[in-house]
C-alpha cells in the first residue's frame, strides 16, 4: 500500500435487513479509447471470410461492401496501454435472421435482429503484415480490468477502481478507498481479503468490526493505531444517511482504515450511484487461442494472427454477442 500525501480512508458500511465512424482519432487520455475507421469501394479481395461464411453466421445472405481499415488505442484505469490497426472487409446483409441454428427456435445466430453492416478485419502492422501485439496489449488490459477475485464473496459483489460492494444475506458490506486514494491492484485484492474476514465475523457492532479489522490488515499496512469511533453522513443514489464509524490509523498515520455501520438501504443506494456494469473488456473462453470482447467488437487470436469483427443491426444497435461469437468462430476456422 502506498503512503499518500492526503488521507487514505477505507470505509466499510454494514446494513442489516456500432458501427465505427470516420474521422481522425484524438490523442487518448488515461482510461479512454478512440477508434478511427475508413471505408472505401472495392471488390473485397483479400477478405478473411467469404460472403457465405458471414451469411451463415448472421442468419441470411450478405453482400461484400468493400474494404475497411482502422485503428484503436487507449489506456486502462491502471495504466495499461493498447494500440492496434486493422485491414479487412465490410458486408451488408439481412434485415432479420433466416438461417436455423439448430436450437429449435427457428432463428439464426443473429437472433432475428438482422444486419446493417459487419466489418471483419485482421490486425496488422504499419506494413500491412499480421501483427498480434495489439491483441496482446488488449488482453493485458482485460486482465487489469478484471480486478480482484470476488468468487464466493457474499451473494453478489462488484468493484470499481476504488470500492468493493458485497451483499451477504440480509447484510450489505461496502469497502472503499476514500478521496485521494491511489490503490494498486494488489491493494484492492488485499481489501477484498479483509472484507472476507469481516463478513466471516458475523458481527455488525462497529467497535467489534474495527477490532477485527486491526487483526486482518496485512503486516505491511502496520503499525495500526488505536481506533477512534464517531458518526458520519453519506449521500448516494438520492439517499441521505448517517452511520456509526471508527477509524484505524495505519502506516504511522499515513493512511486510515474506516469501519462503519449503516442501514440496509445503503446497499441499493450504492448500486444506483455506482451503476455497476460489465467490464469494458471481457475474456471469452473456448474461442481460438484467446478471444476478447471490447467496446462492441470481438477479437480472436489464433497462433501468430489476430482479427476483429464489429457490426450493427439495421437500427444501428451493436450486434448481439451470439452473432459476434458465431462470426468469431468463422474467423477461427479461417485463421487456423
């Protein structure tokens, strides 16, 4: 845990009860990404997938619409950078699914959404040669965004860059790093383990939880000072609340661990305030050597080659994940 110039507060609250668009990409700020894609007329030579392969994946016949080229880059919240360029082909196609995928519902992999356009492209370097380095960078970003392992932690849990929220039966736990905190991935993982221990205590008295926390913090967060109790106010999701709290000084006062007890409705308020969602970059198992879903595009890697697929329905909505995965499997077959 790094020592901060300001105060580092860790709070525990316990309650009872796609289409890509043309144009130039601006330089990316940390945590952001930008994509530039251009489309030009052409005969589709050099495409990774045939019209038939794309049509089978999306649920109806498609027509090659010309070559595409583009690029994307950015940084994750933890500082991992990625950058890549690609070249490939675009296809336009059916407004609704028409190919039976064998599951008995009469619909193709596209789920009946239809296809406005899909772009299928290989990741390449500046010379147009196959290049998987951008994929590997994106995979590192996915690992960074995955955060600590929350399996088995309460009934449900989520984290953001600085907080952990857990629901365990009729009790809600929220652990978070306060204003000015700069937690590392290891700090968040340690916080999760402290949370596991506190939940296992089965206690809701703030003093008891504070005493337990002193024994759960790791040695490199020591020495811990004597806890100081009090009350605090909070506002989340439109809910004003007051809760009991205690503070454990750590690192000779260079950081703090705050433990608080609040009403059950604080959990729901935190969910509203944080709006937890799926990670921007997700790993998909069983597709090629590696596969990633990132910003409505699917990336697959097979050996020394990698490719991406992205598309939209006639209404401009991103393609369903099932459709992307069907296209991804077609790409795996093509690259193998």
